[in-house]
């Protein structure tokens, strides 16, 4: 049957809307949300995060640390890549080595900087020798962040990825679509579906940058699923559509703003603190998110074992007078027009982010800050922030913020791009020392103390502002059932959902 957009609907086929094309479906390289979400269906990781962000066996059925500098992973037998090749220890070793030996250019290499050598002891045993202890290694080989590739996979592997996951890559057209199909030989098996239903056999990820167009496609049934794509206003409006259903749940992603701390206007932390005071985050949550988000004071999800409490962190409640005072102290008096400071914030064309920064623009005006907004399609925007061509930008951490290693990736002096995600070029020797100490310890209480201290320093220095945790909002047509949103906002629900 042909849909409104002229698509041919095969039985068991669904269309999922995504806001932008994945940057790179090779999970060694792709660090944006779409790469990690779609790539997470194509590839398998060594370990998998559960709903409490604890790491569970996946491709690695078990592991141990005979000493602080050695990790031994025991792989499942019988796992095969989509081309039929067996997945073995040498593939895992090759994947890890390629992240650190220059085989691929990737920001994820920093997560493996403590790795010295990786060897395949036998067909199903991988031994990782470390230069220094690093408890974060396990998280960096977890789902979404890491995917085992066949040995020998080169730099262009993302154009034709071959994984071992629940879905295999079929095709991709930049800025249009990515198509994947069910892997019937999947080692983890398949969920039973109700009588008269059919499991999802094929997924077409359709790139729709505009939220209004996305909502219309869902309403007329030419798309089946949208996960955290449309604005909350639109979710509210679509709830009453007879052919649609909304699944909502608490999510771990965090919306944040980053400052370029090397910028002459933003290098003084008092300016960054003033911007935080000028913001009224709760008003934005109430207006744009309709209360479907919780304010964040740290990048880690709520309830995480390493998250600092509100009482432990410097707070910046909405206070225009304090913002003006801080700007005055930093050498930015009000001009005749009341303007103290002119800044630019960059965003993607994501509708909710654009709404957010439009409100921020109005809020900052009261403190004498003129904020110019520059939106670009995601590829252009992401290239700019990676090379440091910004004063401020707004984005979301998805998945990677479920482990305290996010602080190394986002704020360590060794994590400037392309070696990590410290795009604002923040550098603090005390933070670096605490992160190194925390990574080297296997004592969770000691690690938490170090990470809380890091969060205290970040709350004072404010290289970035954690804004809020949006709820997971998955809208789907009623022909798709069994949709259970995951905390990280991943597409894992497609493995188990079915169609009528």
C-alpha cells in the first residue's frame, strides 16, 4: 500500500522519524545522538546498561580484573556478523586498537587513552593491558558508545557498516533516510509477539528536520514512530489523534549549554555565572516542556550513584540583580542603551532547542545581555562546535552521561577535540587530578567523593550549564505496539515492538 508520501508499505515495515542524518554509523566514530541510536541497533557492545545504569553482560558473558592493570573479557560463542563471519576475540581487540592507534579519527579515542595493548588470548578471550587503572573502561565498551566491528574495518566503514546487532544495515542516503532490516540470525533471539501480530522486519529512518512536518506525518500515518522529535506542545496536540499513542517516561539525557571559555567575553567565570542567574530555567520548563522535564544541576542522571546533591553544589536561581552585579564586577557596565554584553549562541535546527534559546534571548535581555541566535542544520552546527567556532551552544548529552566518565570526556584538559568532547576548551588542573584519581580507584565510595568534588568545581567555574532532563516522549501509530521507551532515549524498543 502506498502512503501519503508515496512510500511502499511492506508488512512488518515501519517508518521512524529522525531530525538529522547520523554523522557516521561506525560507532567507533559517530558520537552524535542519531549515530549512537541507529548504530546501537546495528552493532553489539561488550556490556549493556540496565535501567539503573549498571553494566550487565552482553557480548562479554563475563569479565574479571586479576589486577588493576588487566581486564579479561570472556565472549559468547556462536555470535556472527551480518555477513556470516564469526565474531571472535580478534575482532574485539581490533576494534579497541583502532580507537587508539590512528586507524580512525575519533573523539572516542580518549575513552581508551589508558589502554596499553589489547590481545586475543584465544578465540573467545580478550585481554586488555592498561597503562594506568581506569574503571571507566567498562562503560566505554557499553551499548550506544561502542560496537564491535570486523577486524580490518577501515575509515570508510561507516558507509557500509557490518555489525552483529538485531538489525542489519541496508542503505543510507544523506539527509534523506537510513534503512535497516531484521537480523534473523541474531544471537540474543527474538521476543515472542502476540497472535495476529508481526515483529518489525524493516525500519526506514526518515530524516525530517522540521518538527511541524514530523507531527503532520505522524497524524496522517505516513510515519509510524517519533522518539523525542516533536515539541511538547505538539505532543499534547497529537495525544488526541485517534490513530496515535504517546508513551512517556523519565529519561537520562540532559539538555545543556556550553561556553567557549577561551572567548575574551566569556573567559571570566563571573560572566558565565551572570548568564546562569539571568536564566529562568523553571519558566522555560513550564512553558516549552509543559512540566515534562526536571531541572538539572549536573550532567549525570537523577538518582545516579555519583551525582552530587543540590545542597552540595553552587546554585544560580533566577536573579536579574545578581546577574547585573556580576557583570559589573567583571567589567561590563551598562551602556546608554542598557546593553552590557553581546553574545552569539549556536544551535541546530531542532525545534525545541530553537524555542528554548528564543526564550533565553528574552530572559538575558533583562540583565543587559544581547543574545544573537544562529541555527544551522546539524552537520554544519556540529562541525562548528567541534572546531571551537562558537561563543555558546546548546545540545543534549544522550547515553554518554550515564557514567561519571562524562566529566573526563566533556571537561578534562586531555579531551579537546578530536580526542574528546571538551569543545569549550575548559582546563582545570584540580579537575584533571580528581578525574585521574577517580578512574584509578575500584572503591565506589572513594570514586563518588572525587566525582562530587569535580561537580562542585564545575558548578563554581561553570564551563557549561546543565539545564534539565526532558522526559522520554515516544509517539507512535496504533499499528505499532509493544513500545517501551528506554531511559537513554535509544531505539532499543524497536527490537521487541511489533506491528498489527
